[in-house]
């Protein structure tokens, strides 16, 4: 029997819903979704990995507020476990220890076909994360993000996860900047069909900058380009973040800071 409620108009008009809880304020609410877009090598995964480390420990990160430790399932298509291990060690803040809240699946070899969707559902039932992360959509969506049917299958899985009160965060690519598209908004540069924009409540975009005379380290601009389906307007962010690397060898650390 279905557990989906059917309301009368009178009951629904009178019902008092609790205010949605923030998982990562002001970008991701419980049951919400967030898309991170950027050119290749724009530090999307690095930013998200360090954010997950902080969130699993219940620590605020950059301009993001995290009220309590969160349980995170990170499905990483690109990198094997050895590479992810190296990244974890470099990104964990000095003096902090990782815990069991941050769960990683490395190079799982799945797509969002029926079998892949079911596998994701099994993982979420087994581990009950607060947040599920897909890195990145181009390899997970059947046919890539340009495929309308593939994006519809992704959207079906995304909605199922959100209905379980989890937050969903996905990574995707921007088309590389050219003279022709330089003046376009970030959202227009997102590679894929229009569903990729329409499927997400919040979109942030990364644009990378190389080191220069004034800046020793590489940087990226992070811009919130879109928000919808939120109970209240949220502050619009446009900030530049610097990628700082200190130390060498196994003791090397990487951290991000606003500039």
C-alpha cells in the first residue's frame, strides 16, 4: 500500500510544516539538491572533498555553516581508492582525525540505468547518509548529460533520494570558456541538456585562475547562480577561494581560504 499522503485542499492549507533543516547552510537543505559546475581542473572535487571532511566532523567550512556532524556517501567515478586516499590525507585539517561518517565508493563502474539506480538505493538503505554525492554526472548519466532520457533517469533517482530526506549533491562540467561564450552566464555554459539546470535547486559555478604575480597560489571564483524551491531567499555568494599547499611528501597539506 502506498504511504504517499493524499490531502484535501482544506487540510493542506491548514497544515503547519516544520521549516526545512539546513545540512550545509546556505547551499543544501535536508531533502534538497545542489549542483556544482566548473571547467575541468577548477578544483570542484578538491573543494567538495575538503567540505565533506569538515561536514563529517561537524566543522564549519569557509563561508558554509554546519551545525552537527553529517553522514556522507561520496560516489566517485573518476578516482581509484589509492588516489582518493592521497587526497584525503592532504585535505584533512592538521590536528583532526577522520571518522566513520564519511563513506566513499571509488570507481564503482555503474551508470544510472535500472541496475545502477538500485545499487545506489541499496547503499543508501545500508548506510543511511544525510548527503549523497555524485562525482561526476557525465560518466554516471547514461548517454551523458546531453542525453534527455539519461537525465530523466538521473532526475528520478535524485527525487527518490530527496524523498528519503537526504540531500543530493552532483558535480558536472562547464564548457570551456571561449571568446564566443565569455559574456554568457555560468549556467548557460553548463554542458548538457536543459534538464541539468531545471533539476537542481541551487547551482554554484567554479571558474579557475592560474597563479600570477599578485597571487602565489591558484584560485577559483565560486558563484551561486541559481536557487529555487527554497522557503526563503538566501544570500547570493560570489567569492574567490585560494588553494594553498604547504609541506612536502606525506606531510603535505592542502587547504582552501577566501581571498
